[in-house]
C-alpha cells in the first residue's frame, strides 16, 4: 500500500480480469472500466463516471434556502446549476494498493460552506464487482447536501450495433417539468426514453444487459436513481441521495458530527 498526496497521477486498480483507471486531477473521475479487456464506459467528451457532490442534477436557477437564507450557485446549464462542484476539481489521493484507493476533496467557494468529501474505490478480490463509497463532512457549520454518481455506460460494447437493455422496477417516477426539474408530483413509472428520476425506497437496483455479452447490476441503499438514455452512444444510471433540485425539496443536513454517507456497488458477469 502507498500513501500519497498527489493530484496529478492517474490511479489504476486491477483485480481478476477487471481494470479501473481514475483521474484524481479531473474530479476523481473513473476514466475507464474494463472487464476482460472490454471498455464499459463511454470515452471522448462526456466520458467515464463522475461524482456529484454537494448536489445532484439541476438546482433550480442555482438557488436554494438553508436556515432562512437564500444562496446562489453559479449557473452552468442554462438557467440552472448542475451536478455539484467537485466533478472538475483536483482531488488528493490519500492511499492506494492494487485494487483499492481513497481520495479527498475540500469543499469551499463557490459552495457557501467548508467541508470534506471522501471517495473510497474498491474492486473485489475476484474482479467481479466495484464498490464506490462517498462521505461528505461539515467542517464547522452544518449544510444541506446530496451525493451520487453519474456514469456513462456504453450502449454498444463492441461496435457491432448491439444495444444495452435497462431493467428496473421503481415504485414511482418524479414527474418532470418542461424545465427538466421534478414538479413535486409522483407518478406511475412510464416507458422510456428517459431523462428522469425514479424512487426506489428499498434501494437502487438496476440491471444493464448487453445481450450475449455482459450483465451489470447497479445497486445502492440510496433511494433515488436518475436514468438517462436519450443519447445514441451511452446510457446513465445515477444512484443518488435525493432527486434533482433536492437542495430545495429533499435536503439532507450534514453536521459536524453527522456526515452524509452513501455507497454503490456495480457487479457484473459474462454472458458468453
């Protein structure tokens, strides 16, 4: 095991026939996940899988209230602020060994409060599962927060025109307004294509199947998942601790003695 303080070097983990590459200097993004030499994550402009902290999805006009105060976040997607502040920042690599690593990021401006984000990444010994764990800690003052992940899974693993199948059984769907924000109304789940948030109060449980190739399960104790499959190259399955605009509708209070913690496990098996 090594202990480091670098934010520049990529981190590569290996177990079984799985290989994972992370980029601490680019938001602690998972740049690549290969199983048996096959890449599972989209490459190019929108690539890999990134962390969403201290909020997930869009925050309406970048505004939210806490303790009676109104706060304004920088706008980066039309009239909204999206996906938090940590996805492009430089994280610190605390430790790594052959199949696990830990990273931290210090919350500060433009987030109104100081805090610490930790991500632990671990491949299981057989190389058949990946567990990601996030912790969000407050330094001195309490604040509302959300946490989650935004992976870009490839639709077609080998370029031969195959399309992934998404299977899940949510209890409800958050009705989406024309501004892409939940209206606050829960509706019966509708068929795709989706750019929508779903409630799974027993925990996120979504299966991606590339017929004849691979099955991958995304599981988490988080109770919300966003599914996005409107692009031709990739699909997203995003476990998160609240819905989009959750700083306003479902805030989770992080205090100096009570962090926000969440994990997700991706497990896979070959179908051929």
